[in-house]
């Protein structure tokens, strides 16, 4: 969140990742072999089905640990809930979340709930990583390939679902994508030469790519035709009322540093679409990219090369071809 950058920077010799780098988790070394990763995420429902919402919220909260190359271990619920709603709804949310925590191998050890005017749900998650195997968004180098592990467009899809302009059964792929953990994607990073990683959430593909490029002091070239999008999203984004509010904010904030060639407007817009529980964006030396993509596919992850890292150059940060 931008406001965090105005806080004084915290310094400690064992603090490996703090708030100044726009990573979404903090990393603190507790021994030569172990660092703790800590993160939290919560938001109002983005789908009607409470069980599914719980799954997505958990996958999203766990993702920041996976993006740093870690294994989530402990989790705590964060709940805002209106009294008027039946507790069955809350039970379903928690059941969905627990299922994903089990899949992640993380233990739910507590939490806190307050009465609220609308449902909010999320988790704080604690994970572990070897201090030398932390992947931040600062390590990308010119010559690296960029790999993305989920298609984009779920922001437009959930906003159309909410407005009743899309049926759940026509959004199956996007819903499954949001509830899928980044666990398998993360598991290939350890020894595959990945130099930097982030997960794609509210700032959209270009926003999180921008943070990585700035943090790494490099520029990115993204080939739009290689970025997979959910086909429904390409249709839905043409209608302004289907665009999430933050899509326009992302464009306004990022566009000054994005150069884009003549690409189709719906596709261009989706590059800014805010994602929930999006995929991982990894940078890896070009010579290793094919192998990483193969290993992702072996583990059932939808990974593909979408561009490359080039030397830093003033006047732009990301070029979209
Ligand atoms: Co993140
Ligand atoms: Co986050
Ligand atoms: Co309490």
C-alpha cells in the first residue's frame, strides 16, 4: 500500500525484507538456516458463494509467502461480520479457507473477529524460508525472461459476476484460477535460478511488473500476445461498467511509465486489471526459462514466458509490444 512508503524505514540487521521495497511480506532472519515470513490480506467478498470466497481469500493471503519462496506454516483469521447474517455463512467461509490451509500445510491457530457492516475476511500468515533462498522483487537482471503462472482478467470477471452480467458457470476457469494456490509454482523456484518474484494482485500485471522493474533497477519488455487472458474477460472489458474501479486508477498511476505499441484496446486494458489471488511473475535467466516452464507444467501450473528484462533506460519502465 502506498501510504506505507511514508512511514519511517525500520532498520535491523536481521530484517531481510521490510516495507521499503513494496514486497507484500516482511522477512526476518532468526538463524543462519531459518527466516520468518509474515504477511496479511483481507477483503470483502468478491464472489457470492461463501465457501468459494473463503478458498479464494486463503489462496490470496498465502500467496505472498509463496512469492518469497517460502512455506506457509501458521495462519490466523481476520473476520468482519454483520450480526444479521446467519453464522452458517461464516462457517462456510471458514470451511473454504481451512481447505486451502490444509492443502498448503498451514495450521490455523487463532484469529479475531469484529462486528462489521459488511463481511470482510482474510488471514495473517506466517511462513518459513531459508535466508539465502528468499525471492524478492528486487533481483531481476537484464537478460532474464519473465514468466507468468496464471492468466489475467479475474478483476473484470468478478465485477461482471457481482453485477449479474455473467453467470458463475461461465466463470469456472477464472474462479478455479483464483482458488488455486501458488504452492506448486513457488516450489520450482528454489533451485531453478529464479532471480526475482512477485505475485499479481490489486495493481494488475503491469503494476506488479512495474514494482519489480523499479526495485530491480531494470526495464521490462512485455509481449502482449504471449500474455494469456480469460476469454470472457476480453469480451467483458469492452463494456465500461464491467471494469473494476481500480482498473482506471492503475492506468492513471502506471501509464506515464508504460510505452505501448499499437495493441488491441481490450487486451491493453486487461494488463491493468486488478487481480485477486493472481499468479506469480518470475524473472529467470533466459537460458533457464524453458526448463522452468517445463517444470511448472510438470506440476500442473500454467506457466509461460511473457517478456524479458532489459537494461535500465530513462523515460519509460515497461514497454508493451
Ligand atoms: Co503480493
Ligand atoms: Co498481499
Ligand atoms: Co482478539
